[in-house]
C-alpha cells in the first residue's frame, strides 16, 4: 500500500509539463495487436495502467519495451486470445482488447474487467456492438468469451453514449468486411485520438469527433501497418493541476496542456476567479483571486464538465466563499470521496446524486483513496489544509498520474520522501 504524507498550507507555484494522456494511450496499446509491425508511442506516460496494459500485450505473445519516454510494441507473434483474470481485473481498459483481439485472431476471452469502483460499469454495450458486427458473445459471472469467424460491417446505434464501447466497436470494425456506421457515438477527445492513431496505421475512418463515425474495414485478412505516434497531452491531468493550484491559490504554468479540450474546466476556473493566458499549448494560470464558488456544477459527457474532475472541483470548492451544488450524472459512486473529505473538516451534504459543498476549515487527517480521481482530490484537499494529512491507497492515484508526488514537490508541495 502506497501512502502519502502531506503538510498543507503551501501555494503551488512553478511549471508542470503535462504528461501524455492516460485515457488516450490505453486504447492505442490495445490497437497495437492489429499490426505485425512495430508501433511506437512517443510521450507515453509511465503510469501503472500503462504498465498493466503492456503486460497484457506480453501475455498475448507481443514484445514491449521502453526507450526513454517512448513505448515500443511488436505484436508480430500474437497468437493467444485469452486475457487472464489476474491481468484483466487490474484495470477497466483491459476490455478494449475485446475488439482488437476479435479483429486480429477471431477470438477473445476475458475473466472479468477491473477498474475503479465508481459505480455501475456494465459491459452490455460492448457485447452488443460485437454481436452486431458478427461475433458470438457469451458472458457468465463476469467472464466474456467471444468468437467471430466472418465479421461484417453493419449499422450500430448506441442506446447511450459510451467511450469504451465506441472505442471497442471501432477497433473491431477495422477488421470487419465492408463499412460500419456507428451512430450516437461518444465525442470525447480520446475517441478522436484513437481514430487518428488507427488512421496513422492505415485504417480508413471518417466522422471522428461527431456522433456518427464510419469505419471502412479491411479486405480479407490484411492487417494494419506499424507507425510512430505522439500521445497527446492529458486533459484530466492538466485539469487536476489547474484545480490544485486553485485550491492553494497558486500560480502554475502548464506546458503541453491540450487547451482545445479543456473548455469546460477553464470556464469554471474563470468563474471562481482564476485568471489565465494561453499560448502555443502553454497555460499560465494565476489563482490569487480565486474566491467565489460556482453555485451549480453538473458533470456531463464531453464537451461538458468531466466527471473525472468532479471531486477535484469539490476539493477546491471547500476553500471558496458561498455554496456549490454538484450533480454527478455519470458515475454515482464518485461521491464516496466526499465521506473522506468530511474527515478533513469538509462541510458537505450528500443526497442521491447531489452534493453540496460550503467553505470549510480544512485540517489534516488520515484518509483513504477510494478511486483514482478521488484520491487526487484528497491530495488536493490535503495541500490546502492546515497540518499533516496521511493518505492511504495512493497506488490508485499513481494509476493515472506520472511521478505525482515528485511533480508536486517540484512546485512547492511538502511531501516528505520516505
């Protein structure tokens, strides 16, 4: 168990180089099995989720290695189609191998998908997409078996938007015969980046970034080509440091922030009094005038305010004048972090999917991370609190943030080295 000890009350000031996007790179790793040639992901974040996805590639017969901050993969000898439970249950993104393995080998087996406990995360949309493209799918007690002898393009309309199901459908459709039209797709940037990555590998895809994506499948059994691709900046990591700066009234320069993907969080940052300038992928954020809470914040699918930053705003909201009402529309169990924040003196009320936060005198306490983003919110609150805080289970935080305690130390946080 990884533990952080943090002495609060210090402003975060300095420069953060925004890491490569966790949510963009994980489906790219799954897509690497679609080629027998080498794939290189430049600027890949060295986080535990990436290492776990790389271990799955190795277990299937692929070769994976690092050269500085570039992840290299060669899947020429991929023959297996079984992802064992010890690997698949480590992270939710393991499920993305469902589509790519069906396209590569015609079979896929998963002994359950893992991930943060943030609410109901069924796999029915993934399975339905595979079936409409010609796969037979069997699911029992979380174990999924699928087979596809002759996948064919089809028209698929998702009953609700799902990032993972959209990505899985695109990965499988690349290997199907003919065209596949996907309707009511997720519009998140991570879907766009996956499509662009596949296009760099030779796939033919149109409509990414809209609610209708068309994938023109390969002819015969032709695989895609290898490529070298730069992983985009992580919009959630950039938003995390932005809101940590707000909670501590700091002054941060975020280098490599994907500014065009951060509209919702930048709008909220301005409303609470934050000031920023942007130029060529660099965001300079001054939080000295951060003061007033936003009365109402609602999490939504992109381009709305992201659920991954809900708890980070909550941590900042407790330092602001006024009251914030936060509505969590995506994952109901993200509100569990509020119970840990109450241990730090947070004045919070929880009612269903609603959460109300008021200005609080935060103090150090011993708390436990409940999930990746909630753990980051506990870190943010500890940075703004008086005294020492002990945060347990921070291995969950390190699933998504590269060199997290080191980065915070570099910008002024007091986190003793064990």
